[in-house]
């Protein structure tokens, strides 16, 4: 019974790599288009589009959700993205790279250090400014679509084991981001709505324990949980993760509801949701940018946190573990390739912009612009330098 699951998992991993390469390109094009439009005569139209109002009215006013387009994308569409992250996380924990204790140690240490060091760098630069300090977690995230997309474009220059390692690190990184969002970016809790969402979670896992393998009941309960969580004050994207963790891995006659849903959702998220998120969030006016603008503490903290902090954290933490004999380098990788990968993990883009929107929600447009500039500068630098190191490392190894 286990062999079909392992075969499906390997096939899912191959499809994942293929999709991520194309998804990274689409994500980059969507972000580039947003920047171009924001700095063209269409800038006012772009602003109107991203703030276009949308409303859902259920039960004749019982539940009213009224938000601009950007918030719908960030709260609803990104909940679907986090649902996919939850599916990937459960798969990896049960039958993937994170299911073995000896395999999980290296990416776990890399993910923890890769979040701690960037946050520390940002905090040192912005210490003393309570509003700016709300953004301490912005450079802590890695954009798996962008980073894996770059690795896939580099082709055989990068060992497959490094790509698998990056996938594990990014999934653990996303898990850490989920915890950070739940703890640090939750305000004005409604205990009634929170209680209703917890009852929904209990129902989800009751369905799982009862052996229900049809995914429709899980999705319907998940939608209800999303509404309750949105109204509770906790960020609604967390509903996606919780719902995903309840989806059964094993179905009937060798079928896997989890793998089937993951396979079906991945193209929609990769080519629809993430590019849409990039387009509505990456638009930033470059007019009047000077060196002092780029050296703003928020921009500088994010850029250095992504480029320098990620590289140091993801390289040094695992290096210590390997030197102590508690882990080993991914198969076929050299230290220079491993360092290049560590630099590449500084591509924060999607998750960094997402956390930045939560951190400075309701604050000034200056902070919003500084956040976007810092994320773009840090991510672009990490892409160029990391790619260069990996190309040089491949030539050296030959």
C-alpha cells in the first residue's frame, strides 16, 4: 500500500519543480508589469484598479464583507495559497523529506537561522522606532516560487538534492511565517468568532477521524472557518492552513485526496493567485527615489535582512551542524554551491510583501513604499548574486 503513495509523491515532486520554474517567471513578469504601470500615465488607473471595492452579502446582512480588490486578493486568494502550503507541509511531514528525523535536521536549522538572522539585522537598524519595528519579520521569508524558478532556470548546474533542500527550507520557512502572523499580527480579537472558528476546526478533524475521504465537506467547512477567522481578528489566511492539515492523505484503493487536490490546485496558485498578488502589491512609484530613499532604515533593514541575513543564517547554521557531524551536505553539492543557494534564499518577494502589508496596515504611504523598495532591492540582489555564485561553482566543480 505504501509504494503507490511514494510513487505519487515522487511524481508530485517532479511536477512541483516543473511548475515552479514557470511560476517564478510569471511572478517576475507580473511584478515587472506592476512597476511599469505604476510609473506610467496609467498609474492612476492602476491605483483605482487595486482599490476597486467588492462586497459579499450573505443572509440579507447577516454576514457582510466589503473590501477593496487588493485586500480581497491578500485575504481570500492568499488563503488558497496557504491552503496549498498546508497540503505540501502535510505531505512532506508524512511521506516526504520532512518525515525522517535525520533528514529534517538540516533544513529545520536552516529555516530557523534563516528567519532569526534577517529579523535581527532589521531590528538593529530600526531599533528605537516602534512603528518601524512592526516590520521585523518582513525579511524573514523566502519566496519558494521565485527561488526554485531561478534554480530550475540554472538547470543541471544545481544538484537535485539542493533543489529538494530548498523546497524543505521554504516550506518550513512558510510554516514559521504562519506562526509569526498568528502571534504578532493579530489584533482586536472577537472571542465569539474565534470560538466559532475553533468549532469548525474540531468538525474538520472529526471528519478526518471518521474516515471521510470526499474533499467537498472539508472545503465547505474550511470556507465557513475562513469567514469566522476573518471576523475574529486573526488573519484569515490561517484558515487555509488548518483546513489543509485535515485533508486525508490516504483514500480508498490507493487514491490520495491530498495529492489529488494538491496537483489540481498547484497550477491555479502558480499561474493565477501568485501573479495576481504580485501585480496588485508590487506596484511602487520610482519617482523621486534618491540614495537617501534607499538608505531609509525600513528599506535598508529589509534589503540587508534578505540579502545578507538570509545568506548568513541559512549557511552558518547548517555549517555548524555539519561540522559537528550531526548532518551532511546535500548529495552532490559543494560548499560554494550551498552558499550560493543560501544567498538565493534571500528572494523574499511574495511572503515579504504579504507580511509587510500586515505589519504596516493603516500606516503611512511612505512606509508602504519603503517596504516595497526594500523587498525589491533585497530580492533582486539575492537573485543576481546567488545565481552568479551557483554558475561559478558549477564551472569550478567541472
